[in-house]
């Protein structure tokens, strides 16, 4: 499959410098690697959003805690161990 990609001058210089440094054989490899990294990033973002939704659903079902209360309890536990 052949796809033409137009890069900004800055991105083109960067891609070419990656090739010149010997890290890649050509600009196409740089673009493919970049797209794979973007794909992984998007998958992580999607997974994180799914975890947030699951946590919200759990809080709706089982209730939640106020941050102030959690911090106060943590402070009390720490204080009790320092006595």
C-alpha cells in the first residue's frame, strides 16, 4: 500500500535526521514507528478512560469517600504509629 504523507518542514527535518543518525533505514520507517507509538498511546488512553468509567460505576453502586475524610483517617493512622 502506498500513501503519501506531507510533513511540516520541522517534522521532515526530524525524520531525516533519524535516518541520518542510523536509527532508521528511511523516512517511511520513522513514520511507521511514530504511528505505532501513537496507536499504543491511544490504546492506553482508551483503557484509562474505561477504568475511570468502571470506577465511577462502582462508586455509584457502592458509594464513595470524601477526600478530606480519607486524608484525615490517613493522618490519624500515621499519628498513632508515631506515638
